């Protein structure tokens, strides 16, 4: 836990421990659910993610953790666990070129003054793999193809390109679709002071 001496002297300091069952977690909602209604008036919100806790997202459009600060609030995020965005969808199969994989989702999104002491891992979801290209059939009556696989949450980078289809008498081999980009580990980085970097994977916005 970061030193309490770092905190400014205010009357309202609210702390919440984020559990392993939480996902798409808005920090202010977690604080007010504990009976602290006065967020937005200069409160200090301390969000603690313990070691061994993994927080994910249910889709790529929603961050694993959202810090919606209002008024004069400040958030201190102490992360000793893992906060990971959702993995991107795999690309569609193509009789010619396979479809591109989807981008991974963001891990943390903050819109106000935030201090992050990251001892664990914060990572954008990995991009989905591209769909494979079509292959000619032995009978010469068309092409077959297979879809790409979905991205795995927490991978280091974008998805892999889809495989190229094999040649056949029915049609030329189709090219594999491009892999999707990795998601951002942080959105709103201009608002953040990193007290410790820890492991950070993906992009930044």
C-alpha cells in the first residue's frame, strides 16, 4: 500500500477493495455502494486491488476499470493484482482474403486526477487473430475457409495474421486477414501520475 503520508489532508477519504468477482468496475460506484455518498466534493478515493485478484471486462467497448471522477475528486489506485481488457474478436473466414481480427479493449479509463501505484499488471486485451483465406477444393467446386480465433485477454500484443489458404483446382488460395491491434492499458493517461509502472501491456491514449 502506498504511504498514507502522500495523501492530502481532507475530511473525506474513502477506500474500497475491488474483489475478484468485479468486472467493468466503476470505482466511484464501488465507493458509493459502501455508503459514502459525498463523492464529487473533493473526496479522496482509494481503490485497492489485492495480489491474486484479476479484474476483466465483458466486452471490448467497456474498460475493465473506469474511474469517473467528478468535481474535485482524486483517485489513488493501488494495483497488486491484474487489470486486463477484453480480447478482440477473431476475423471472419473468407473465400478469398480472411477478415481482420478485432482490436482488444482497454484496461483502465480515467477522466480525472489519478495516481496509480502499479505493482501488478495492467494490460489492454490482445487483438483477435485474422481469419484464414480460402483454399481450393480437390473437386474444383469452390473454396473453403476457417474463422480466426478470438484474442486472449492479457496478451502482449496484437493478434496474429490469419493463415493463407492452400491452393487447389477450384480457386486460388486466399490470403489471411490481418491481426487486430492490442487494446490500451490506459485511456486518459494525461490525467495520471504513475507512482510505480509495474507491468503495462498494450497501447496508451
